C-alpha cells in the first residue's frame, strides 16, 4: 500500500506533467463546477487541503478571497505554484522558500499583499499535531477545499483524519463550507473510465483493499502520466458517514446540467451525465 512518503515522492516526480492536467476535458468541467461552488469569495479565508500547485487557490483569489492557505505534502508541486504566481502580472502569493507566509522587516506593506500561502504538511494526519507554521487557528476558515484529496486516503483511518482536519478548521455552526472533488461510483467502473479514458482519465489495476479499492489513474495529457490512487467506499459510494461523524452535514452535489462546458457539447458528455465518474460535493460544518 502506498505510504505518505510514497504519495509525496510520486507527486514530486510528476509535478511538471501534472500542471498540464488543466487541459483535459474532465479538468475543464470540474473547474467550472468548483467556480460555481466557490461563488463570491469576497473577504473569505480558505483552506485548500492537498491543493498542490494552487490552481483552485488562484481561482478563489480571482473570485475575491482574502486569503488561501494551500496545504500539500509535495514541495515540488507548491514550488510550481509559487513560480506561476511570482511571474504573473499581479502576484498573489508568498514566495517564501520555507513554504509558509513570509515576514517583512519593513513596516511598509508590499505592493501585492500575500493572499496565497503554501504550507508543507500531511493532510492524512491531524494538522494540529503537526503545527505547520502559517495556519490560522481551528475554527477560523470560511471554506475548506479538498479536491481529489479523498482519492488518496490509504485506509479508513486516513479518511477520518482528512475529514477531521476539514471539520476542525472550518467555522462552526453552519458557517464553514466544504467543497471537494472526488471519484464516484458507478462511473469509476464504467467503460469510459476503465477502457477508453474519454474524458482524460483512464483507471487500471483496480484491486480491493480494506474499506475500498486501489488503482492507477493515467492522465491522458500530451505526455500521459500515472498516479496511484486509493478510494474508500464511504467516499465513492457517497455515504459520507465518516464526514458526518466528524461534524459535517448538509451534503450536496453541484449540478452539471446547464454548465457551459456540458452545454457546449452535450453529446460528448452524454456518457458522463448518465454515469458520472466524479462529482463536486459540498457540505457544511454543523457541529460546534
């Protein structure tokens, strides 16, 4: 079974190739769905668990977020994000080599205040025990994102830790919102996901493990590359009992009907609409 160290190594190794994922059909649809789920982020603080190179963190900033903290296990992925932001016309990110918010010796604020902070930490273990520098206190975030994070829970215990981190850092009593992409059944077992990779992802080597399955996902970019995945049944069957047990509720799915991506070529997306292999799921922290 893949270890946390193994997860880091595989993402470090394919960091550059992963950045081309955004060109795939599945990525274009999920990006529109995430944008819809985020909505108006004006003034909000957001925690992006497993946020990698920060593509959705940058989206949140474009939609008004005041601050996005990207937590990831791969330093290489986050360095790509820092490079993208450092070379953009209006930089929105900390470029600190320590991957935490940088401090300034000057009392004069920089021309482009830091809005994206990169924090090196493992979302499969309690963040409170790791004490990574830069995180806001528990109960502080308006939104927590976990895009494809659950598809790397190596065991039910990992999944519990992921959900616990989400619930712990979200604002309580319905004020904190969760947004996350995950693979779902039955679509992950469909021909367009296991045979032809029509939408840009081809799964193979599917095997049962404790609480779910493991597989390889090949992303069909110009130069295809593969990543190992472990999917818990509680997630891909959309039971979400673990999340509910951690204090989350109000689960919903962002509808794909009517999106610009689908409306632009409905016939192309017909198989996915009939048997989707992923969904953007939302929830709120209902506990105190």
